[in-house]
C-alpha cells in the first residue's frame, strides 16, 4: 500500500490527552520509571535481559550471561533517554531525531546520526520504505508537528518514524523516544510497551507496515501503552 505521510498523519480525533500532568510531574514520572522504560524497549528489540540486568547495566555494573549486543542496546537506550530529558522544551527537529538515533544505535549500526542512504527491508512484511531525502523528511516532520493535539501528534511521529525507517538501525527506539519527548513536554504521560503487549504490538506494527492500518495501531498504543498519573479531580471531571 502506498505510504502517504500527508494522508496517514493528518490530525485525527479520538486521541485526546489521557493525563493532565504538569511538565514537572511528567518529567518526574519519566525519570522515576526510566529503567523500566529502558527494559521494556530492550525487550521489544529482542534483548534477552531481565529488569535486574537492565538496572545493573544502567548503574554501570557488571552482568553475566548477557550478550554484548544486548548490553549495548540497554546502554544506547540509557543515553537516548538522557538526551531526550535534556532536550525537553527545546524545538523538535530532524537533528533531534538524528541525535537520538546516534545514541541508541551507537556501536550497532553501520552509520549513526545521519539519514539512511540505502535500501532496507523489514522482516515479516513485504513493505520496502523509500530511501529518505532530507527535504522531504523535514517537510513531513513539520506537517506532523503542526498538529495541535499533543497525544495524537506524539503517536503520529512515532508511527511515522517507524514506517519511514529513516535510519539503518534504531528506528523503533528513536521513534518512541521522540514521541515521549512530545508527550512529556505536554504532560500527556509516557509511551511504554509492556512485555505482555509486545506480541500484539508487533503484530499490529507489521500490519501497519503492510496494509497501512494506522488507526488500529494507534488505538492499541493509546489504550494500552500510555502511563501517567490520574488525579481524583480528573476522574470526577470525566464522570460529570
């Protein structure tokens, strides 16, 4: 199916803010759960690590029975999260994505911090993404960021980053981290794929790659993969 960013990522309804946190509260939640987020993202990448392994690696400790590749995945995600938290409130640009990818895919990709220049395939799907051209990518990113709904915007940039395959490696990690930058900046919570949700998430992502079913993919993430603080006043407002 034809991939049209200007059609797929136009603002859509039904993805309003699930949480109404302040910037400070959302940063606190993100920092408090950062090891958990890293562990879940590493598992999504197929890393054979436990939460305990992840915490030890995060704290620069030594682990046994964990491959170098998996250790590098965790370290890359740590550096990616550190960068994102340092960039909260700053403009989100193509350079932001390049800098995230340079951290999450360091020592694992043939190139880092630059757009992909060759063709790639995606396992489990017939979808072949186009080789990205900088001007087109910047225009698509500007179009997505113009969305006034922050949660919908974050989900769109996450889907776009994954399907565009802007880089040779680290696309899911980069896309999720830049989405979380937008979520945190707007007090919308944190996107995190639990271990129990990985199979369903991966199935819907593959279907999205192949058939363009973005709304079903976004709906699953929205309903199941966003965490935050719910206040009593918010519950009361929803019931009113």
